[in-house]
């Protein structure tokens, strides 16, 4: 199908559907037809294909298997291909709870690798959205079982990005000068 040389717009549309085929070579061929500046959709500057891949559910079996491990490795490979092509992850905030739920279906090591790819690939993810995804105590506990330094980094990032509010004890608030009424000298 890719031998037909789709237009960049057609390739972007095809890209979102290729995520479910789990074929890195086909994905790579499709990405070759998309200019770097057209892989992300304008409203949120985010790639629908990358959003789908981050939020893809694992079909984990209660018994460990090499098939699940291979699927997760393949997902990470496709994630790297999309990030290398310039795809950005900035999903709608209302979709984060589903992404979080599906992410928790995966192995702890997979979760850490995925988050590290999004966090450390330059300009790959909206940091505030990524921190919101990691707001779950369950997710943070799962990350902590594999990568305690990542948990600490996320906590530090959250503290440095936190908006200063009026009720914040560390907020620097200035008081308006008190107006002194001129009192006539007696």
C-alpha cells in the first residue's frame, strides 16, 4: 500500500491506523512520507498516533509470557520511531484517565521506559500533561518498584512547576503600603 506514495496528509491519517498493526517496518515506511513539521496536528501540536500508542492497552495474561514482553518491546520501538520523526505527546486532559488506566495494564519496566522516553526526548511531551498523567499514587508506586530515582525526579519537577497560589506558605506576597493620614500637628 505504501508503494503508492501517499501524500503527507494521507500518510498522517494512515499513521494513526498503523499503530494497531504492531509493525515497525510499515510504520517506518509511512513516516518516511511525512515531513517533520506535519506529523503533529495543529490544535494541540500533538500526534494522534503517538497518543494512541502511549494509551494502548496491554493484553496481559496472568501467566508471564514472552509474547507480552515482545509486544511491549515492539511498542517501545514504535514509540521511538514516532519521537524520532518529531511526534509530540500532548493529549486532551480528559483522556488522561484512560491513558493512565491502560498504562497500568503494562509491566512496571515498560511503564518506566515509556515515561523516560517521553520525559527525556527533547520537545516530545507537554511536561504539565506528563506530570498530570503521573499524578496517580498507584502509578507512582509501580514506577517506584523499578526506578526510585524517576519517582524523585517527577516529584521535583512537580514542585518546580507548581503554580504559586495565595495560600502557599512559601509564596512571596507583597503588602500594599499603608496609607498614613496626615494629621495636623497640635
